[in-house]
């Protein structure tokens, strides 16, 4: 302690960490929901806070964008800081026609075009799943709050600006994939390898077919239903 990427000391993080991609969203969650929030990490501007939510110690820290970034932070939290649960609270691009902007979804499993899983030595295609315990609690919390939250597979991609001739969205829509994002696959694999728990809760920020999208500020500050579900199960 500390690591190359996290300046916190042992004990600074709660057992459960909410993990948005955007550092400013981490700050928004801390400022809006946590009592007595303390900044415990700001290396490279990746803000991490620990405070209390309804009397329970909770942390929130950004992951940055993409699987290499969340791969580093989640692994260090799991293995160096005794974190047991990481709940990704991120944004996703709508693939399923059943969704709309600001829909909240839970990623039960992940598909990916990433090679992140090759490091674990399995000579095949890894298909990681979330923690059933966290998923079950999130579904129950959403129901109590009156939030319709579809549960299903999500697609984690390494390429935001995809230059290939064949776009995956149409293929994956026909396979029942809910949305596209860029981090859950690595998070779920790290959790599996570390023997810990992970869940991705995602709010739809854009439509990959029509180009309709929310502004960065709207993404940062209006995804409160997803944040509140995550905090209820932290």
C-alpha cells in the first residue's frame, strides 16, 4: 500500500465499491449521496471516495474508460484493498429495441471482442457472469423502487469507433443482447479470478442505430435510479 495507481491506505475502502467510468460521476455520487465522504484516491485524477450511505460504509471510485483501465483498478481493489464487491455504474449504448434512453439494465453476462481473457490461460472463449447474489439484490431493489430493469447479456467492446465492415450491433440484437459498453467483461473476469463479486448496472445513454444520445452532463448527473439501486445493495 499504496499501489502504482491508487494512493489509498489499507482500510480506506469499504467492502463494496461503486465504480463509474467518469471521475466526475464518482464525485457526483459522493457529493449527492454519501455522508462524511473523504477523498481517498486522486492518482491520475481517478477520484475515489469513502463515506456512509444510510449508516453503512460505502466507497465510489472511477475506472476510466475501457477494459485495460478497469482491469487495473478492479484487480488492485480486489487483491490489495480487500474489496469484496464492485458494482459498475456506467452508461451503455442501446442495442435491444425494447429499451429507451435512460433505461436501467443489469448485465447478467457479457460478450466481447476483447482478448482480455487470454491471460487466464483457457484455450477457448470465456463468457463471464455477474455475481448472482448482487444481481438478485439489485433486482429486488429495483422492484421496491418501481424501476423496470431488464436483465440479460451485454456486449463489452474494445472499439468505440468501429472501422470494420460488419458492425456487431445488428448481429447481437438478434441474439438478445441489451446494450454495448466497454468495461464489464474485464470486471467480471477479474472478479471470477479473485474469488470476488461484480455486477454491472448500466443506464442507456445513446442509441447505436439512430445516433440519439444524451449530453455528457446528463450522463453524469441524471442516472440517479441506477446509482440508487447500487447504493441500496452496497
